[in-house]
C-alpha cells in the first residue's frame, strides 16, 4: 500500500515594505523620475539579508522534506506592513509593498509539487484595509501562475485526506510569564474544540494562528461519549525583526525568532511537526 503524504507549510507576518521585514533581493520596483519610469531593486539592510537567507534555507528544508510529495502553502496573514506607521518603511509608495510580497512568494512557486497557496487576511492596518494586500498579492500571483490554486480567506478550514486544518490570523497570545506560556493557547483550543463538538461537528486536528511573531504549540486530547479527539494549536513565527513598536509590545523580549513550520501528513494523520527556525539574542553585549 502506497502512503499518501502531504506537507503543509505555515508562514506568517512577512510585512513586506517594512525596513525590517522580508524582502526578496531580486524584486523589481518602479520609480517615476521626471517623465521616465525607472526600474530598480531596493537596497536591503543587513538584517533583511539575514531574513532572506533564513527564508530560503527554510524553503530548501521544506522542499527537501517533501521530495516529490505535494506541498500546500499557507501564508497566515500580513504579507505587507501597510500604513501602520510612516516610520521604518522601505518607501512611501504603497504600490511597492504588494510587489515585494509577491516576490517573496515566488520562490515557492518554482517547485511543481506546490499545489495550493492560501492567504489569510491579517490585521487591517497592515493589509491596507479589508484584506487589500492579500487580495492584490493573490491576484498578481494568479496572473503569473494561472494553473496554481491560489485563494484568499479570512478564516479557513481545509480538509486534506480527512485531516482538518483551521487557520486564521488572530488568536490567543503567548502568555504574560514564562510559566504561563501555553495556558492561553490551551484554553483557546479547548473552547474551540468543545464548541465544535457541541455543534455536532468534528473539531479541527490542527489550528494555526499568527500575529504574535512567536512560535508556540500546544496539544489537547478530549473525549465525549467514548469518542476521543486530538488537536494541536500552533502559533506561527513571523519573518520580521523587532521595530520600536514590537519592542514595546513584547516588553523587551530579548530573543528574536523567525522561520516557518512544516506539518507532515501521512494517510490523513499528522505524522510530525518540523520547525525550520533561527533564533538570535538581540541584546547589545558589553564587557566593561
């Protein structure tokens, strides 16, 4: 019997257009100079070069893991930075951001076994309102790759050989203390699972959320009337380095992790979760 195997890859919060966000170094942008339109590639900061190296390494690891098996890519929100702030942008031209975001996805689509791409609408201010960024990026890619299955959703539920994946951008936070990390995820997941059971539905086997630029995962087993249900919840890491806002929002968390997560499905069951991440200590170190 031949095993049916699918690799689902989750990425999130790439924030194209931010000076500390993901940017394909080969992207071609346009600038109006006098009566001419000049094409150029933006100059990246060193941290952006590092982000791109990690991103390409992650793609290589995911495609190596998949071999010839199918890949489903989920971009779980905020492909662009939008107008959240006039500071720390690569340019003030809003047209640049979806073009960079498209270029960020293009390396995946060079692989013929990537069979579907899903964009989740993220935070409104980063998505330029009403999912504009995700819709634009999906439209640009669909024109470029007309045979690719590309769609945009606010909240998705996909069924892969009986394995249910619930994915949306916003969800639980990671917890306010180290010894509390995971509690919010489990409470959130338990509520979701119980709600599905009460509605007479099979709860999702995997729940994906983003927004917090931090990787966490928790597992839940619950039962009712002798039936057992197993579910995972995973907060996906981002691909953006900390700016002034996120330093404040994370209360000066000193670690910065970026990367992607691959879920190896075998015959409709979750076989293994693979993390392709890099973490750095962002404190300035001195010896006095």
